[in-house]
């Protein structure tokens, strides 16, 4: 039987028309996949720290580990002693069936060109899963860590207190560079890992709540005032800050990673919408400065807020001292607790004036955010003097 040639020609032309769009779609999908792969690699390099991150990614891709500053393959490793000469008998089978002692392998965050060990080449701590209940967000970016260390500018005779060391990213840069380094963390997993990580380096690890830590005793044991640094839990920033401010006579300066909004309140000036209780107390006792902001992407896990590094340098004495600091603190908290009211109305809530008429004072028609720290101190001193006069008159009568 013969078939019409025209029928085959029509069918052949239809096949060509169907294949063309499919080839185009396949090419577009391939280009898309390559583009996504390139973007992911670029993002990984950016988050891992540039050329050093590239080296680490290459090590991981080729099955290598960084041990004692040299790249070695897993299958070539026998028993490698730790920096302290200790050995651990934890064994694991590799792909070829050889037994490899992997707990004694010392991993480093960076490799020195000479391959020699320094205080910043301390072994990495075991990976710890941050706990949300403790407000843990571990810093994992070396560039940010170096930026913070540069702001601290640690010196050989310093006594440093680190709050919330986490994985020890900052601790690695500080160990061996100061006279005394004490780290405090409430998480027993963190303190246990850090004791192992920094054994023999002179780092003192304290397991406990920083709010219960005696800063005066630490300063006495070191023989000098403390410099405080930390990536502190954002849910207890204010209590930690006030604990340090209450012990300001034993502290030189404070460099903290806090939530950006809190940092703005700490450094705000009169007239700013962020000006409040934190602004007044920080400015009263210290010179405050917001150093730089930090992206959420440099933490593990990533917080939902942007962070900032703020630094406070304690003053030897306030520029305008309050005659009664306790009254000053209570007054500031009271009036800013009613910040939309004028001082004439907000001071009526002051416990010290309970049952007493409000004396004639300046600034009564202004709101608290309109007064500078100097004016708030002046108001507190005038209020104290008026109360003393009232008590003297009462006893005299």
C-alpha cells in the first residue's frame, strides 16, 4: 500500500514545530539553574568571609580539614595529637574502612601563612545549638568579630569580662592578649565546651548568671578595673546594662552587641523620639557611642532584628552630679513613665512627694523628653533641697 507523501511531510513539519519550544525551555531551565548555583556560591563566600571563606569552602568540597594550619585529607589522617598533647580515643570508620581518631583533630577558624599557632588560632568549639529560651544568637562572622576587637583595642595589662561568649568567636581573638580574661555564661553546654577549648590559655570560665556575678570581686582579683564586652541576650539587655552601670566604679568601658533600637535609645539626645530612661542614665554615667550596625545574617540563628555595637566609656564623675542619686533615678523613671504628661502632672506620681504638695519648681510646663540630662539633674537637686527644707520646717514646728 502506498501512502501519500504529503502526509509524511506534514507530520515531519509538525514534529519540528513541537521540538523547538522544548529545546528553548530546556536551555532556559539550564541557565536558571547555573545562575542560582552561582548566586548561592557567591552568597556563601560573602557570609564565610571573602578569600578565607573560599579556602574553607574548597577544603570542605575536597574532603579536607584544616589541622595545625595545614590542609590534610581525612583518609590520610592517622592519630593527630591536640595542641596540649592529649589524645582522645574516639574512633570512627571512614569510607575506606580505616579507623580515624577524629576527636583529636584540631580545627581552626583561619590558617596562618606560617602554620604556627597563635592565640587567635585556638581550636573551634563543638557546634552548640542555640536555645531560644536563653535568647542565644551566636555570632559567626569573623569580619564582624575583628571589627569589634578593633573597637575594644585590647592591651596586655587589661582585665576583660566577656558576657555570653557563645561559640567563642570573640574569645579566640582575646585569649592570650590581655592580663585576665573571664567569660560568663549561664548555659552549661557553652561553659563546658569553652573550658575544653581554652584549657591552658589562662581563660577563666564561669557558669552562672551575669546578674549574680560580683564585678567588684572580679576587679579585685585582677588588680584593676574591668573592661566589659559581650553579645548579650536581647531580652535582658536593660538588666545587664544597669548591673554594669551600678558597678561603674569597677568598670573602665563597655562594648556590647545589642538590638539596634536599644542602641539608639542608649545614645539618643534630648529632643529625639528615642530619648528616654536609658538615654539619661547612660549619658549621666558614661560617654556613649553607636559604633556600627550588624546584619541579622551574621548570627546563628538569624534574629528578626538588626543589631548594633555600642560602646560606653565610664566617667570618673558625672558632669553635673546629683545630690541624691537614688532620688534622681526614681524621678527619671517616674517622669519618663508618664512621658506624655507635663512635669507638673508626672511628678505627682513621685513616691517621695506622696502626701506633700508639689513645690514651685522650674520646667513644670515641659515634658521630660524636652529636658537635657543637665536640666533633669538640676530639677532633682532642687526637688531634694525643697524636700529637705519642708522636713526641717516640719521638725522645727
